[in-house]
């Protein structure tokens, strides 16, 4: 949806790490359509949790969504790169215009 | 892209295709992104107003129409998926309306709607689905071709059927559905096939939309009818009262809960009423009122006693 509209930008997620290593996004900054996508992605992550009280600590993950490359006829190829410690780079070409035409 | 109509459309479509191919080859190497090649110009781009409300209203209703159509909902991955997708489009504000001009063939072809802002003169991130205010959604004269057997049938624009097909078409593109060609602008047959697919898969949904809109239209028409809106007319002036006669008047206002006067009693009732209104001069000297109470019109008084006879007028 963000790709179709040509939305790109940076989303910062503040997440809580659960005892089971799962992430629970608490707050986010950035375009809403991208923030929701970032949240959906973050909930799929699992961290290894050390045996300490820090298990419930907060982490910050920075997502960068970028539209890059020539448009494609078929579905866009999205690349996903994780840079330690907390940066995620998502790149994809924008799908090109799909018009519906008619005649007067 | 939907089906194009007219003999020269093949050539026009080929021209667009050629431009795109050339565009991809040249721009693709030189630039990171070829969305700078403007194919569609937009005028009056907006996300508000009656036209926008109409589009969003129809999109919001779509899941309801699709609810009983298992084939169509299956094609779209379930009613919930469609509903969620539409709600997100609306929530993120990714639907827009604008007047479109095709830059390749400004005179001949009208783009009724499109998905993806790449190649349209719109700010980045503005919208994902655009519906043209001069396209088949709003303009009756813009015809949409759909395959019927081996031929194409043209449907006039602004009809419920065409509107639903257009919205389904754009949703199919935006959701990237399997079984729906997303590269239909270079191939006329593919484009026609797309409309045919939607017609076949979502026949019940379209039918339901037409039915619901017809009943809503009837309801609105009924409510707006001047006959229904106006209260029943009450002949208060003596002239109108005389002209129309009493029965109609009685039926509507005064005698509803009372005994109806007999025909020979009308004259007296009229006279009494006129007397009450202070207009008896038109009918000569007033008869002594037989039924009267202070401040109450004798018209409403039932004439009950059996031996009563009024003198003829």
C-alpha cells in the first residue's frame, strides 16, 4: 500500500522485549502507513533473552523504507537488510502505474 | 488498464506500450526510478468533496455486497481481507479523486482510474488509488467495454455495475491478486480478460450492489416526492371550501373522528363554518347556529339528533 502511493521514510519503533523474547511495539514515529508495516514486522522477531531483570527492557528499532530502482511490470522485489544493532533497511522499486481506460 | 474502445485504440495502446518500453530502457539505466515519466496528468487532485465521498462510500459498502458471494470473496482472499484492505486505504488516506488527462493521447482516451502513483503527476505518498472525476465512475458518456462471449459490450458510465467493476479492478491491482493480470496496459486482450474475470468471479456481488442501490434510490425518490412531503392541503378559505365540497375536507381534517354529515346537511355545515369564520355575508343572512360552543368550529360538531332538519339553502 505504501509502495503504491510512493511513500518512503524512516520509522522509529520503541518496543518492549518480553520474557519470551518477543517484541511488543509501544510507540512509533514516522509515516503511519509505514509505521504499521514496521510494527507488523517487529512482532515477528524473537530476541534471545538473558537471565536477568533486563528482560523487560525497551529497545529502539529504526526502519528505513526506500523506493529504489526501476519500476517493474510485475510485483516489486523487496530487499530487506538488517544492520546491527538496530537498523533495518527495506528497499523496493515502486510498481508502475496501472490505469483503467475507457472511451467517450 | 481496462478495455479500450474504438478502432484506433490498438495503435494508441501500442504507443503507450512503446513509450513505456523505451522509458524503461532509457530511464532505467539513467535514473534510479522511472516514475518521473509522466503518463497521466491530474487536475483538481483532492481527498474531500462529494465525489470523494461517493467513491469512499461505495468502497465501504463493497464488503457488505461481497458477503454472500463466496466466489468473489474467495477470489479476493476473503471478505475480511477486502474489508481490512479498504479500511486501511481509507484510514491512511490513500484514495484520491482528480480529473485525468492521458499524456500520450490527450484527446482519445480517458483514464477512469488507476493504481500506483508512479507515472502520475501527484506528490509522492499522496494516494495509491485514484478515481477520475471525468471517467466512467462519474460520467455517463464514458463507456466501459466488457467481454461478452467473443464480443465486447459497452456499458455506459456512472452506472452501479461500471462503478463496482472499476473499484474491483483497482482493488485487484492494489492487492496484487493472483489470476488478475497486473500488466494489462500493453495487452488489449489481457485487459478485456481482466474485466471478464471480475465479471465472472463477482457476478453476485455486482448484482447485489445493483439491487441495493436501486432500493436505496427508490427510497430516496419516495422520500423526496413532493406529494409525500407536503401536508394534506386544508381548504380554509370559504371559496376553496365551496369549490372543493365538504367530503374531501371532512375526510382529511374535521370529521375523521365524528359522524359524517348526510348530504342534505352539508349546506348547514358550510354555513356554520362560514359563520364561524365571519364570512357569512356571501351567502345571505346566517341561519341560527344549531351546534356551537365557544371558540369551537361547528364543522367538527356531530349532528346527532334524529329529528333535526336544516332549511334548504
